[in-house]
């Protein structure tokens, strides 16, 4: 399998910011980039950056518009790679200058200093039922139909209210065992995922596993420069 992505020194990984009216740390992070208080040439978004966003759901595009606009503005000067998650998908028409990897294209094989790295949002290699679910919720025709039927945004508002009430920050006590069950599905010595909100770096027999922390939960992102280093976002939120 040929390399499809080359990672550069000081590239930044962020994950699972779940941007909405209540959770605005993603916008704060983007403002830091725009003001050049945080310097970055390559930004990797590991998915679930928005609490919910698809091209077909116009209500959520409006809700997320300021973050969308800022991200598109930054993409003119920064190489941005976006791994679609289970909360944000069908994004190519929303972010025309950003390299988008849909779930079916993940994991992506990347190269860094002659090392092969697998990257995905993290909801891969689960079970067939989940794969079917992911296919259904991403169906563009179905989403477009639901958007037409969503009179006065009644359905979208219910979804939005439900998402706003969720608490997503918790430690998974058996996290190492959960990852160990699927780590052999990857064929590289380094694996990078988001999705789980744990921020753990775990060494298995043959694999170094990096779970990018949820910026929302821990106020941390990751920089790669020979090693992976967690950095606390300095701006108060």
C-alpha cells in the first residue's frame, strides 16, 4: 500500500472538540492559529471536531458557520488534513481546500522519518452492526430527504438539544484491553487514533499506540517532533 500522507516536523494533532454553542474550545484554538500565537504548517484533525456536521444538514451548517468560516480561512495558508468521525462526515463540499478522509478511506498510511504510521478517527474495526449503522447515517440521499422533511428544523433542534445534554468526558477503565483487541488489524508499528477521549500513549509488543486527547476534555493537543508530546492550550477558555 503506497504512502498517501507525509507528516512533517511539528505537525499538530487535535481531536474530539465537539464544537457547539456550549463547547467553543475548537474556535479558541483556531483563533490562536489565525493570530499566529500558535504556529503550525500542518494540522491534522482527527474527527468529531463538530458535535454534528454534514453537508446535507443545513441547520447544523448554520449553527457551526463561524468555525467553518475560520477553518476554511486557515486552510488557505496551512495544510489541513481532516479525518471524518462519527459526528462529522460528508464534509468535502463544506471544506474545499482541506484534504478529507472519509471513514471508508481510513486507516490512512502515513510516513514520518521513514516510519510507517496508521491514522484513523478511531471507530474502525468494531463490528458489522456498527459498520452498517455508519453506512446508513452517511447515506447522502437519506440525509437530503431528512433535511427536506425537517420542517421548521424540528428534527434538527431535537438532535441538537440531545447532543448539548451529553457528557463525553470520562475515563475508560479497561481502555488498554479494548485497544489490544483491534490493534492487530493495523499493520504498522505506530497507530494514531482519536475517538476515545483518553489521551493515552500505550506500548504493546510490536505497536506504539497514540490516542490523541480530546481538546474539549483535557485542553490538550499533540505535537509530533521525533516523539509525540501533549501540549496544553495556553489560552484561557
